[in-house]
């Protein structure tokens, strides 16, 4: 993950660097350094951000699957009605 992606995900959550730092249990200047690419972003940070996004009511960022024809796969439709 690059610093710009971290910043975009944080801003999409509407969080300040301080608030995200508290959620990740790191110092606010650590988040700032990650975003400026002054400090290496740990490989597990993406998973931690997924958790923060779920806790804030946003689905985690997932790469869209694409079929060989270039179309997104259709979702399966459940058969039967509500009970």
C-alpha cells in the first residue's frame, strides 16, 4: 500500500489522522509519515483498515472481479421467498 491510498481511505472514512491513529493504536505522526511515504507501511495495515471501515459502516475496499469478457460477474439470486 502506498501513502496516497492510505490517505484516500482515511478521507473516505471522514477521519482525521489523529482519529485513525487512535483506531489503529499508533501515534498520529505515524499516520502522517505513512501518508507522506516517509515510513514503511506495515503489510497488515490493509487488514486493519478493513476492520476500521467495517466498524464505521463502510464495506472494506475490495477489487472488483472481472470475467474474461470484461464484464463484472452477476450476483447469485436466492430461490424462494421470505418465510
